[in-house]
């Protein structure tokens, strides 16, 4: 388990990254591990409330996902920016920072 930022939330971040990359590549018909994926913390009131993922594919194609710790959900977006699906994620710790 890894801590995200300074928040009390605990997740298996490496497993989350692999799952998100696999799903984003599936949505974009890309081969996993062939294109870079970046992550950014989303901060509200000094607390990490989400992580933004982006797979940078060929020809400036970008596939994104948001892991929302308040709702314990990852939301996946295609290269057109349209929401395609969501997935529940296991997060341990209080959700009080999302209030």
C-alpha cells in the first residue's frame, strides 16, 4: 500500500496504475506499455481527492481517467473526451476530506 500525497487514504497505487493503463489502452485500441502515461494529483483544500491519468498515444491522441477518492471510482474518457465507463476502486481510509 502507498500513501497518496499527505492524505490518509491508502491504495495499492501500482495496481491502480496498471489497471488504468490497461483500460485506457483498450479504449484507444493501443498496446499497453508502448506509450507514456502521466499522473497528476488533484488537490482540494490541501488534500488529495483524486488522481488524473493520461495515456499519450500516437498523433497527439490522449486518453484520460480520473480516480475519484470521494466516490471510490475511476472514470474513463476516450480520445474524444466522452465518458466511456467507470470502475469501482478499493480505497482504505476516511472519505471525510471530500465533504
